């Protein structure tokens, strides 16, 4: 069980997304999940071992590390990716439910081609439109929340080289040095930029869906007149 | 042998579940298993190496670590995931038994081997009770073993060979506590899902049984609710779509992925 399984689940959702949705999914897989697994995890891999404090006092390093990094960047990113991917499941469940309803109607005597049903692309309209739009809305909310949490927890997006720590049992104010601060800052800014791109894509998709439905409604009312 | 085995097992179970059961599978996969593998495992990876005591006495650190962490949180978490997923195997075995029986007698004995009725209903209910039981047992175990769900920064240890009371510092206590709360929250969510599925199934089949008895009483013959698994009985009253076991999520990746999608 790993990110590959999540990829398999989300891959199925791809069929029923808009084009912007497919771009979002690609960005998510390549620029976020893959970067996280292949690069970022290694950068943060030795974070506590190489967190060094200028003291021999046992326990000071542990306490200072815990004080400055209550939850590691890498874990926050993993949680962010999980939460941001989950709304897509709502769409998958709705599509499954729609297909099931059609199968039931087929069993009750209506003529529907089963093979066609399996491969049919379900268009985003009616109740599915609402599910899809709410899933995009939740994605945007989760992205924004996590970006804010990062900003709030780490006072910005920069990783300092040196932190001054005076938590007990450190005898007085002690200098502690973070390992690979520049590399970590680079990756933080990269992940932030990609989050921003994903949020923009989601907003664009939301606007597109709303505009589409408004145009449809105006065409309907024009036709009725 | 890895977590992929559990994933494949649960994918198989998904076919015979109700709608709530599928939500449970999704929660277990994404919010428990994936979080465990992708995030939590690494937090506890070097817990012993990073556990530091304010003493140079050899053996003191080992003994103190063992005293305060008889079984590591992460191992308990893994055991919980395994034990909570296994009762679903009962359902899989029962369905396989039904299919075997049909093959042996070379005739259709059941309306559908995977439909939850008759004996399979009881198996399903037992699996739900076991799942809920295991969840509660593990939550209590976590609570008792570690005095609540808190992880302290510092523990005071005076086990031999430590010469006197020694301060020992735990690594990443805040991060561990956050994930522990996450574990508790998802466990509670799963308990709620299991209990609602249990009550839903009990209500549904009690109503079904009652209606059958009521209609048969009107026609002047006795009814027997427990024979509903055999094909000779009338079709069940039209049920809503959530209960039908043929509901499947179209979550196979496109482009010819060979991997089994966990939610089909």
C-alpha cells in the first residue's frame, strides 16, 4: 500500500473529469506525489539525526527539535496530498451510483447496452455537477488550509539555518543548526508554487463549470422564448 | 508480503459489502493505511536511537526505553489495522463456501452467492461486531498502556542499572501525539460506521421479515424468514441502491493498469 494505490484510485476518476481536471490530476501526480516520494523524502530523511545543538546536555537536542518542528514538513505534505485527493472520491462514488441505477433499470426491463454502459463517459450535469463542484470547492479549501498551516507553524516558508533554543533541559540559550536548510527552503517554495498552481487550476475549473451551466440556462430560456 | 496483501484482501471484500461498508473500506485504505505507510511509519523509525537519557551508564537507556514503551505505538497501530481488516475474511469464506456448494450440486442454490441474506447476513453481522470489538479493544489498550493519548517530552526513569532517577527524553513527542490523535479519530469514525451499518442491516432485515410474515399471515400461511437465501422464495422487496452488492466503483485506472483498484 503506497502512493501507487492512490494513483490507481484517482486514475479511474480521470475519465469523468473536465480537461482542466485532468491537467490538475497530472500536476498532482507528477509535480507533487512523485517529487515528494523521489526527492523530498530524502531531503528530510535525516532531519533529526543531523539537527545539531551546541551543547552536550543530553535531551536538549530532542526537546529543541520538537519545539521548532512540531510536525515535519514532509508529514504535512503527505497529509495535504491525502486530503486534497479525497474529494475526487465523492465524484467516483456518484458515478458508481449512477451506473448502478442504470443497471437496475436494465434489469427491470429497459433496453440498455451493458457493454456501452461500462465504457460510457458520464457527462457532468444535474446532480453530478453539484457533486463535482463541491469536490473542487473542498479541494480548494483543503489546499488553502494547509498553506496557511505551513505559514503559521513555520513563520513563513523559509527554513532558518540556526534556531536559538532555551527549552528545558538546555542550560541556557543554545544554538541549534538545522540540516540542509537551503535545500529544504527550495523544496518548500517548489511545493508551495505547485500548490498555488493546483489552486489556480481548481478555481479555473470551478469558474468554467459555473459559466457552462449559466450559458446553458440562458440558452434554454432563450429557446423557450 | 506487505500491506499490498491487505489491500487486495479488502478489495475482494468490497464486492460483497453494503454502501456503508464501502465507505469503511475507503476510510481504512486512505485515512489509516496510506497515512500509516506514507507518514506515520517514518516518525517512529528511529525512536530508539533518538531516545536519550541524561546518563552515561551503559544499559540504562535500553532498559528505560523498554520500560516506558513495552510495545511501540506504531506496532500497535499495525496490529490494529491487521486485526480490524481480518473479520471481513469471514464473509469472503462464506461466499466461497456458497459458490463451492453450487458447483458441487451443479445447480443454482442461491439467488446470488454474494447477496447478503440468510446465513451470509449472520456472518456479515458477526464480522461487523468483531471489527467494532477489535477497534474498541485497541483503543482501550492504547489508553491503558500509555496513560491516555499523551506523549510526554520527558520521562523519569529509575530502573536498574540506572543509578538513580534519570531524565529521559523522547524524540518528536508533539508529532507523535498529533498522529496518535489522528489514529484515535479514524478509529472512532470506523466504529461509528460499523455501528451504523450494523443497525441499518438489523433494521432492514427485521422490517423485511415482519412484512413477509404480515403478507403471509394475510394469505393464511406461516412464514419462515430464515429460508430467504434459497431461490424458491419470492424476490425481496425492492431495496434502495445502497444495499445491492453489485454496486461497484469504476475506479480502475484508465490506460490499461493491471493493478487491482482497492475500491472496486
